[in-house]
C-alpha cells in the first residue's frame, strides 16, 4: 500500500545515527523494529507487537512513515549503513525483484512451504513473492479493489450497487442531477487508479501485455481506455483531482459518493466510526466490456520482509513465520476491519467477506495492481503522466507518448 505526506521519523536523524557505526557483537533480540510506510496504522502494529510478545516471547515496535519516497530512500540506504530494520514493508513486482537481485532480502521459501502445507497461505499467492524460483518475504496484507460507496447518499436517491457498467453510469448521472459528485480521484500518487480499472475492465489481456512490454501505451486499445476515462471526467462525475481532503473524510462528508480503493481502505472507515452496511458499503466494479467471461478485480499483496543482514536473522524469521498463522491474522484482520492472506480467517464485514470468498473461488479474474505490475522506471513516468491527465484531460495522447518513451527505454534492456 502507499502513503504520502510527512515522515513520522526524519531520514536525516537516522543517517546521523548510522554514521556512528555499530561495533557491538550481534545480540539475541526480544523486540524487533518494523519499519513501514503505513504510519496511520501504528496502533494496529502496536497491538500485533503486544500479541507476539505474549504468544512467541518476541515483541515488535513499529517505526512508521507516511511519505513513501522518504521511506523507500531510508530502506535502500539501510543496505549500506548500520541502521537496519529487523522487519520492513515493501511492494511486490519490480520493486521486490530489484532488492532481491541485490541480495538484500532474506529467503522465506521454508516459511512458505510450511504455511501452505498448514493451510495458512494460499499457493495462489506464492507467484507474487517468487523471484528466481524462491520465495521472499510474507504477505503483510492482501487487498481486493472495488468501490466503497456512501450508503446514506445511495439511500437518499434510491440507488443500488450496480452490477453492470451501464448501471454504474446511470448511478453517476443520477448523482450529477442532484449536484453530488459520483467519484473520487486524485492527481497525487494514486493517479493510476482509474487507468488500471478501465484497462482491466475493457481488455485485461492488453493490460497484462502492457505490463510485460508486449504492448505499447500508444496502441489503439490503450488510447480507447484514455478516451473512456476522458469521457467520465468531461461528464463531470469526478471531484477536483487537486482536492487535498483525506479520502476517508471525502467518504464520510459525502464530497464524493464513491471511492475506488483496496479493501484496506475499510480501515479508514472504521477509524472514523463509520459502520459497514449503515454508513457505507462495498461492491465489485463491473467490467466496461460486458462480453468478458469474468469480472476483472484489481488485486494487491504487500510484503513484510527481513534483511539478509538483519541484526538477529533467526528472530526476524521467527516473527515472519508467526505473522502468517491464524492467531496472528485473526488479530490483524479484526483490528483493522480488513481481509487476510490466511484462508482460515473469518472476515466479519459481510461485503468484504463475500468478495474474499468469491475471489478465492475463482469468480473473478484477478489483475495485479498497476503499481506492482509496472516496472518502476515506467511507473514513475506513468504516475506523472496520469497526474497531468486528470487536470488536463485533453493531453492524453501526449501523456501516452511520454510514458511509451520511458517504456521503450526500459524494455530495450530488460526483455
């Protein structure tokens, strides 16, 4: 998952600490540090640390960042300094592969094998954590992307969760007639959300080819996605992409009736004392292309990792193994009001529980989130491009040309 704004702990202070060096011999740890880019989740990590102390005699203290760029800079710097996290969160896809190839991440193949055998992890998740035939890290969380909606707004105007794309557009039209913005979007970091959703719902095969360099951003199918996106913006369905209101508050105050995010966004609802089924709901976003055999659902899984040169590798591995178990995951899912990577965990929220069950049964075509599916150099260009597009929709062809140039540069040396 991704967070932005101000870091909880300044990178500069950590680098100063690193300069002092560490000449002490390695010691067995009774408490581990867990560096993460999810500063808003500190209380949940604290609760997990208390539970692990009780269950495996190994505590955990979170060090949370809320600025993604600063966080990534610190983790990469830790490879070269003595200030090293015992555990840290990261992303799958190209970002995980990059640090694995640098031999910085501890192998967790044995943990995966035991967890799959015990039914604590699904074999379907393993490919997201596999590099060169081995597994690295474990799932910190999983998330299925859909649409959160303000139920009170829907009830006020007699609206129901749509099951087709045409019905979704009719809902947006009804809201527009009543001076309510249908959808949230942003020009900051999450600017890719509607691109991935429209692409997956129009041509998921093209989406997959695009992520592996077998298609171009200038191909007709991608242009059509941008034109569909532009139609939605031109219709006036979206709030101002420059609006700095926290998405959780956007949902609570009704500034937009619907927000497309992963199931992890449910935590933002529970933090605001909103109740599922009363204040808000969740539905799978219908495909634009009704002829597709399955509804495409964006999927992500965020890794929890340890370093090959962790201060106490045995303790770090012990913690990762515990994290996958049902007692740990029951706590992790329940406190945040979210889903779990452990199939044994029961999800209390009815809508999220159903989507988790359906996703696991093969009802949906799971599509890897754009942020993980796209190689980092291309992703950087794309995020900048989509940020420009949502404020200047007429620039979509220019934006696609710019992203494709970055893709050409990358794939010329990575095919």
